[in-house]
């Protein structure tokens, strides 16, 4: 059965699954991957592992596809007069928080809204610019007694913005960082059905990328792949954005280039994209790539890594935007790379700039 990628992604971003609390979205991903792979399992840190065995003789080399499934969000720190105080999980932008609809995952899921006190009730100067998170509140409509009965300190809070399809063939919603990449890996696994590939494929929906990188680090240590491709999002161009640091929507994924990326893998992906006429841009990553590759690369004796990114507008807001074409192209590039991997590929992987 063919997966409707946009419907799948809409359902994916409608699931909670904050960093360190990924269980709800992990189950949905597992349900989608089960028909496409030979076996699945969950790591000790909550990452989902899915193995699609290759056709080469054992022991076969393995390639790891890592796309983190966790999302940014909030955590309850206390309550006052029937309102919840909260802190951030991951990199929230406080400028966009007031007025956002949220779901408080307490003893039961509760709808709520983030509110900002009137300026004259804030500490002197606190309302002159962006109001800091410590002054914002979540209103669930409950009184203090009922709120304390249903919500505890440490309960998590997720965005409740519904997905939106635009006329420009883009999808808008929260948690597209990085569920868009999970969709790309899913598309890759679907394209590999009926295709011959010599290598084992480990698809990993990693946990805790937004906070610790711990999911990808421990999964790489457990699985010990010969090489890894990290799929994530990058900054898409919009009016006023710096042209040298952002990339257009619907013009293909980006190929990372920098110390977290192995030159041989970069060259292989670049040559393949050129041959397949898949549009792409080169993304310079001169330091920390800001992705799971930073952790995977230094596992054990070192794992050669590639970073493939999907342009995304309005990162770390409830209205992130991606082009479905870019997700499909990223998935196709992954599938074609895997299908073409010769068993002796690692003999060609030398660190040559």
C-alpha cells in the first residue's frame, strides 16, 4: 500500500512527542515502518530502530539513517491562582508564544492558551520588549484546586496548532523540525520495496536531539553502522533572511559540507544528485552541524557521516513550513544512494578533502 506522504506527515505532527517524551509519536512511526522493514525495536533511550536487511553475504555492512522525532515544547513548573507557569524544552522563541494554543499533558490532556499579563502588571521594564517566558502563563480555564488535581509539576505541554496545507504545495505546522525528515526516511523505505540493496539499512527515529543528542549517540554505539546519514531541517529563505545562510523552498534538499561530514560521502551524494538531476544546494557547516551527526561522528572509532537537510521556514515556531517536493526528493536521493552502495564501498572512504 502506498503511503500518502502529506497525510502521514500531518498525522505525525499532530502527535505529541517532546524531547525525552517521544512515546506517542514513536508508536505512530513504528506502525508506519513495520510493513517496510524486517524488524523494529526501541533503544534504552527511546529511539526507534528499524532494520531492513540487505541482500549481500553476511556479515553485511550497515548504513544508519538518523532522523530525530522529538519536538520542542514546554514543561509545567508550578501554578498560581489557576494559571500554569512553565519552562521550555528545546529552543523556544518567546516572541511567538503569547496567544498560542497548547495541550497540557497532565492526568488527562487539557486544552489551554499561553497568555501574557497586561504591561502594567509586569515588573518594571519587563513589558517593553519581548516578554520573557518566566512572565508568561498558561490558562486552561480551571480554578486552582481543579488545576492542581489534574496537572503536576513536570507535566509536558505541546503546541496545538493544526496542520495547514497551502496553495503553494507546502505544509505548515509545529514539529516539522524534524518530523519532515522522518517522512523523508519513510519515503526512502517505501521506495526501497522491491529494490535490491546489498547493505543492511537501519532507519532510526532518534530521541532527545533537541536537548542532548543522546538518542542518536547511543543508537550509533549500539548498532555500529559502517556509515551514517543524518536527515534534518535547515533554514529556508524568506524576505529579509541572509541569502548566504538560507535556502529556497521547493528547490531540493541541502548537502552539508564541514567537519561533521565525511568528504567521500559528500562527493558521492553530490555526484548522485547531479546524475539523477535532483536539485540541491551545498550548505556550509564549518563547526557544529547542529544535528545528530555531531554525536554520531565520534562514536567508537568514528563513523563517517553525511548530513542531508530539508529547507524549513520559521524554525522552532508553531507555524514551520516545508515543501513536500523537498521531502520527496530527499527520500529518493537516500533510496538511490542505498540501492547503489557496493559491498566494498568502505574501501573508497578515505578522508581526502
